[in-house]
C-alpha cells in the first residue's frame, strides 16, 4: 500500500468514525460481525498474527471481508481515540470504499 492509499484509508476511516459507522476493538468488532451488523473488518498493519488469524476466521465464518491496512495501531488510535488493531465497519458504502482503496 503506497502513501496515497494510506492517506485515503485514514481519511475515509476518520469520516466513518465520525459518522458512527465503525466498531472499535477486537471483542466489539467480533460481536458486530456475529450480530450481522459488520460489512467489513479492518486490521492494523502491526496487529499480532494471532489477532489477524482470529479476525480472518470470524470473517470467513460469517462471510465478512477482512482487509489489512497500512495503518498501525497507533494510527488507528489517533483516529478513534483508542489504540486498537481491529475495526469493524458497519456501513456497506464505507466498506465498499475501503475495498476499492485497499485492493486498488
């Protein structure tokens, strides 16, 4: 992911968080996925392998895409006020935006 993609991801995530369309933290994100509210899961680039593996397992089990970002836990923390490795996006429009940015 280049710096332009990182900035776009950061900007979109900031808007998503201000709109209240994201759930922060592993446990809360997993609950959102299990409740059918999550449209995608974002992982920090420095998330532990175990955390990423568990997020991918939950995502696969409930057919929710998991996207790895170039944002570190501290970057996510600055955006949402809480250092976290996992964020669940609960809006399909935002999820599609992240898909386009990350997979481009």
